[in-house]
């Protein structure tokens, strides 16, 4: 449903944003000079390049100028403010680590104050201009709909919310498009089609059951006479109860998927893996480099045994892998069979602290770097528990479509620790599947922040 306006917007938006960014940068430079703060011209030129590259990088991360990101105003606004915030962080850090004392902090304050004001004004004028185009110059595409069924109702709701689509409404209830026993359409329906064409309708969307496709030839012929394009939306609500998506193999074979999986997209998998590597390297370098020796000494001082505990657990696609943790129990023969419980006498003194603070999970960042775990995902279970739960918990193995994680949506919602009853595991699985079907990069970041907050607060189920 891409219109010329939406197509051009993808190119106009980044051009106007970059031009505005540079004009504001120049204005901030001269205002800083006016305020008595000096910025060397050579350094100003250098940082101007960094400023532009940072903006292009941030806008790419948040998909500001993509077809999806520019399709709706709220996505443009959301992408804009996120890009500005990340730009301020990256640019300020770059200046901090460049150790350039000649670069004025006043310039940064002036620049970002002007930038925020500039984007508020830019987006306000853009919204006003769009409203003028849609309502005065009729740049939106007018479409009509046939088919009062679940798919048709959802499509009508979608069309009615698109700013580049003018939804004309329903032409009929769908019962008239097949013709009578002689293949003739009713005069009333033909009149409605003609009236729609005269009112500027260009496309007709038809929500139709796939097995009725062969019956619509009279309708197609009549639509051709009125220069109306017909586009069919398969209505499978009567045959498929669960939500589904349709994609194409080789551009010609339709494939119905009964579960939405954002991480099936190679682009999303790349984003998640990049986040895993950057975040885990940061934790290993800045935290574990000094904390690991301290914890190792405390573990060794309390009792004999290895610092790390490794255990075979179920990974993505049910492939086993060795999961690493700081050893929090006495060496025992039940670790692969018996789950930790409250007041478990196998847990050591330092082990209680490690488990309560979740510091025992830190070595799993090495698993993340090796690629058999992710920072965020369903928690991995020992092989024995996987075999037990797959037989009694509905959809339990669906969570293994993803790499297991150090933390997850279930854990930040309080579903962690010992599973005493079947219902608690079922809720955990439901949360894991929700994460699988609703993954976004921002959800990933949200779960990490919630995990940190929970670690600081402490959790009752952490033992």
C-alpha cells in the first residue's frame, strides 16, 4: 500500500534531517563563540564529521528511515527521540575519550538544546505539511473493502488507521461477488462499484476464503470495466484458529507460518548477536576481570572443589551444551538430578550469597561469547528436567526455538528458581513463548534493565 508520498518521504526525511543537523551544528559553533567559549576551527571540522556519522548510525539502529519506520507518525517520533538520546550519549563519550580539552562543554549544551528544539519544530511542520497534503491535495490512496468476516474486520481496522490510506468503506457483505446461477452480478452491487470508482477508489481488497477463489470471475470482469484493481486477502479464520503469517519461497510459493517469530529474520538475529557480543565483552572486561579472582578465592577458602561448575543443559533446537556457573554447592552426586530448593543443605555459605545476588550466573557470559547462549532468552534446564517437562507441559519444547539466556522475560516477572508444581512451569513457558513471538531490540534492553533492578532489590525466589 505504498503511495508516492510515502516513497518520497523515505528520501526527504533523512535529507532534511541531515541538513538541519549540520545547520544547527554551525549555529551552535558561532553561538558558543559569541558566548566567549573558543572552539578551534580544525577540531570543529573533525567533530562535524563524527557528529554526522553518529547520527546516521543511530538512525539506522532505530530504523528511522526504513519503510517500516517512516510508515506511521508515531514510529517517526519514537525513532527520532531515541536517535537524539543515543547520539548525545555516543558523541559525548567520543569527546570524553578523545581527551581534547579545547572542545567546549558549552558547545555541547548549546548544540543539543538547539537540536531538540529543531527536531520539535521539524516534526511539527512535517505533521502539518502531511495533513495539508492528505486533506487538501488528496495524496492518499483511496481503497474499498469487501468481506465482513474476521479477516475483513481486522483489515478495515488497519486501513482506517493509516495516514496514507483513505478508507472508503465496505462495498458489500461479500455475498454478491459470486454472481447468480447465470454468473451475473446484482445491479445494486454493480452500481456500488461504479459509485466507488467515481469517488476515486483505486483498489478493492477482498477478504475471501481460498476455496471460493474460482467463483469470483464475474466480479473480476466487472472490476476491470471500472478500472479497479482487485487484491485478495485469504480469510483462513474458519480453518486456522491460531494467528498466522504468510511469506513466499522463491517469490511464488506461499508459506503459512502459525507462529510469529521475529528472530527468524536474519537482520534481527544479527542485532541480537551483536548486542550479545558487545554486552558480554563489556561485562567480562569491566566486571569479571576483577570480580572473578575475588569470588574464586572465596569459593576455594570455604571448601575444596573447582571454582566453576559445568553442567550439560538443553540449548537451542534441544542441542546439549555445557553451561558454566560459579560453584555454589558442595561437590555432590545429585547436581544433575536434583534441583536446588530453599534451605538446601548442599549450598555453601558463599554460595547462598552468589545465588541470592545472581552472581553465580556471571560465567555464562563466556557461554554467550561462544555462541551457545544469549544474554536474554529462556533459562536452560538440565537434560533430565527437559525430558520430564516435555512430556507433561504443553508447548514446553517451543522455548527451545531460541538460544537459552542468562536472564529472560519469565525471570524478570518473578518466575525463577525452584518449580514446585506443574502450574509454575507452565507460566514460565508461556512467558518464554511470549518473548519469542514479541521480540524487539528495545524489549531486550528492557529485560536487561529489569534484571539489574531485580538484582539490586533482591528476589525471594533466588536461592
